[in-house]
């Protein structure tokens, strides 16, 4: 049995199918980890979501910011953006309810104690231990599974609060948690403030803003973490960190790597030429 993690798909269904074929992925023996952002910007968001759903018995999926935005649209708590490619097709699909109900049931974090490895979409604030991260993720999961989940989507947008405090509560606490798990790239190395405005490569980040996983005092430094979200960062493997977003939707490859055994990344090239918009 092999366990493969795959970076942000974002509607690149053809590339996902080709990558699974390249891996000789076999649902009878292998398992799959998907880092989130299954949909949006790419040409085949509906097909990507259907493919992930079809693999649900052998796959672990965590929610990304684009997945949550799709759910907010479905609940009538967000408006369409000009860049929301293919999300209308999902909402209009005959199997929309099945797909969206399944997506909404997915977590923000998946931890495998046997592998000693944790899957998430974007990042962890440096103040969080892995146990605290899992606890905060569970708070969001309970809201997502509640009858009034729509209120969560209504209140999740925005960049504040940007600094973790144990005293955070209500919508502020849930919004911070969602932003950390699904939008984080760089933090202020002094106080751990989330600098959500930065989307480029690390070398262009503002003064004192460093990749979240390079904050010297990060409390999750001993954890082995797999993530995506940051296409401008690209593939990274360092000190227990594995970043797999290589920007397939922008014209880069789609990347997979085994997380249960040593190995090199496996990639397939983008087939559609990518889009020109910045994530």
C-alpha cells in the first residue's frame, strides 16, 4: 500500500486523472491525500469535485479557501467573483447536493498518528501546537455540521483578527482559524501576525514577514506537515515540511509525493496552458 499526497487541483481534472495513472494508483491498495482547493480557476471544477468524491472511500481531503468559497455560494452567503470559473456549473449540476454535502463534511486538518504526518491546506500560526490546531479545527467542523452552517460562511470573510490569542471567541475565533488553515502563507516573525495580504514568493514578502513554517519559535516545529495553497512558493521539502502546490492551474505541473515512504515528487504537466490570474 502507498499513501500519496497531491497538491492543489483547482479544476485541473485531466491532470489529476493523468497523475493518478502515472502513480499506478490502485483503489484496492493505495490511499490518497488531497491538500484542498479542488475547485475554481481551472477548466473542470465540476469534474474535479466528482473525481474526488468518487475516491472518497480511499481519500482524505481537507478544505481549502476555494472550497469554502464554493460552499458559501451554495448557501447564498457570498457573491460570484469574476474569477470564479466553473463554480456555477457545480451549483447547477444534478448531483450538486451530493457533492456539496460531502465537501462540507470534510475537515480542515487530517492527522495520521501511524505515519506521524498531518495534512492541511495552508498553514499553522506559530503560537499553535499541533494539538491546539486540531482542537481549533474541530470547532469549525462542528459549525460546518450544524443546522446553521450558513452563518459561518457569512462571517468567515475578512482578515481580522490577525494575531492568535487564547481569549478569542465567537466569530473572531472561527474566522482566525479558517484564515490560518486556508489562507496563511507568511507570518510576522516577531509576534506571529498573519500577513494575509502577501501572495508572492517569500523573497518579496514585507519586512519581518517569513513563511509560516520558518518562524523560529513555531510551536509545531516537531510536526511533519503536508500542505499546498502557495503556488508562488512551489515545491518545498525541508525539516518535516512538504509543500505541494506547484501551480497547475497557472500552467505549472500537478505534483504528488508519497508520505508513507521516502521518495521523489511525481509530476504531470498542465494540459490547458493555465490561467493568467494571480491566486
